[in-house]
């Protein structure tokens, strides 16, 4: 008796399954994104191992043999940093990014370098081989060792990998791959999921590094089902802030290294170039300081990064006051303004407040709270803060200033870039003095404002 397939409706935007079709996805709120998905029922479903199935083998954790994790570098230090030190055999890396961000350029540079030492396969489903060769020639990359193929059938790619035995395979992109046995058109939820599952199994069986390129939605999220992010070992996103030639590569998931690691590149005529000192590109400030500008030290993965925060406080132009932030959490901005009113008596209810992290960087940690509120107060009072001042610390709802990790390393990084004044949580005061920088420790928001007023 044949088993009937299960019918589900999956959202193209977020990948959430629904029992029946509906016009709007209840998870992401998008309209007309649900697609019918046929899922074959597994044979023998509902039978446990104790009722005719083979019992799985178990072992004690202490008896499992372990070995040092093997890695090999890509030849680009910033890429290796985000990966956790290099590529791991048998791992699957998913790289997302906006169109034109430089995903194909970065991977072509990496694979062209690796091909001099090991067999590498670059599979393109969107560009012709002539386009790839022309880009490699334009970037001055070696073309002798790299093997390329134009293919969109996942089964054909699996045959190539089995026959050529490459150590690294790039699939550009997973959205154009299709599995003949699966229903749906290339790019649909079913095809993306089945193609990724096939390639992931292949990577584990052959100990091949599989790098998948993924498209993003208009909201900036990875397109396709959420299960795709759970299948892979490492997920990195290449961002391209508008109006700048810099690109930031951030790790969002990594089973073999730290998450939220940041790599910085500059797009040039010769391709993507590594930026070894990212703090320098985010600190190009004018000689004459303006109100609303202050520098903070954020922690990205395993290193400190100096970023300028700017705020603009302006009279309300009618309607509700605006609270807009770029590169920062907008909800956290509104929360800080409430703390400022409740504990310091400074109300901005009749003011529009705008905040921005300069250089297109996105700050996800709470260590920038103190610098953000300092920039807002500086703009509101129309008083510029010193050029050599740096602030960091977390702000609590009760008005207390809480310590953050790696305080001493942040201060050393600030001193290295010429900063001589710092306002930090008192618990982050260095145990041993750091020469050339005067550190002011604070415990409350009121003390912070007093310290900033004394430095103006």
C-alpha cells in the first residue's frame, strides 16, 4: 500500500510551514508567499526500534576518540578570521549578501589562490564560464589550476565531485540548483531544501568543503527555508553599505569558531582587498568637532573596533517624535531616552532623535549604550565633546552603568589610536594604569553626564 504524501504550505520568505493555504504568512507578515509543498511520508513511520527496527548503537562519551580540528587557510586573513581560522574539511559554509556585494568576486579570489595547492571546483549556475574567466583575467588571478563548470543540476554536481575529488567546491548559487526527484521550480522552497540537503550529505561523506552562495530577500534576510541555516555549519553575510566601497563579512553561525566575528574588505579595481586596521576607516573625522559625535569601542568577535556614533536632536516638526537609528537598535534608543527622562529629568518628547553608526557598521552589543546617550545629550545641548574622548558601557533601566567584557583591551585599543580621555563603567577601570589615557569611572547615568560636562 503506497503512503500518501503530506501536503504543507511553506512561506517563500521565512520558510515557516502552515497546515493550509492563507493569503498572509502569520510568521513574517508577507502576502501571497505560501507555496504548496509535497512531503513524502517516510516508510515505516511510526514504528520504533523496539518494534522491528534495528536498535541504534550507543557508547559512553568518555570512550569517543577526539582529535585536533583540522583547518587550512584560504589565503585571505579577514576571511579566515570570520571562519574561525580557516576552512574545515567536510564543513558546509553558506555565504549570503545583496546583489553586487562581491560574493562571487571574493570566492573567485579565494578559490583561484587555493587551486595552486589543492584541487578546487567552482560551479556557476548564474554566470557563463566566459564571464568567470573574464573576471579572473580582469582581477589578475591565476587561471591554470582552477576547475570550473556551468551546471544547475544537483545530481550532476554530485557526479563531478565524486569523479574529480576536489577539496573545496563553490556552488554559485544554491537558489538555481534543482534536484530532478523533487517537485517545484529552481529557487522554490522544496528545491532549495532538497539541493542543500544533497550537497550537505555529499560534503560529509567525501570530507569536501562545500561553499554555498545564497540570495537575500528585500529585507536583507537569507532567502529560502529556515531549515537551510540549520543544515550548514557556518553562515556568513557579506554586507555592502550604500555609498561606500567597503564590505563587511560577519559570521552569524559557526560550529567551528566564534560568531559575530567581523572581517572588513575594500572593493577596488583589483577585487576585494583586506583592511587590516578597520578602526582607521571608521575614524575619519573632521579636525573641528561638531556636537553629537563621540567614539565608542565595540567588540567584534575576537577584536576591538573603534566606531564613531553620531546623533542629531532637532525640534519636533509635527506629529509624533521620530526615533530613527542606522546601524543601532532603534528600540534600544527609545529605551535610553526614557531612562534619560526618568533618572536625569531630561525630556526629549518634543524632539526628533536620529542616531547613526558611521561607516555602515552594525553594532549589536550593549557596550555602545553610554556613547549613544553621550552623543544624544551632546547634540541636544549643542556642545561638542572632546576629539580625544572615547566612551563605552551598558546602560540599565534603573539608570546604572553596568560593566562590559574586555574593558582593558578596549582601552588599550583606544590609546593606540591616540585617545587620551575615556568615560567607562567604574568596574571596567584598569587594574594597572594605561599610560597616556585618563580614565573616568562612573556608576550611574547622572555621573556620566557630570563627567561629560566637565570634559566639554
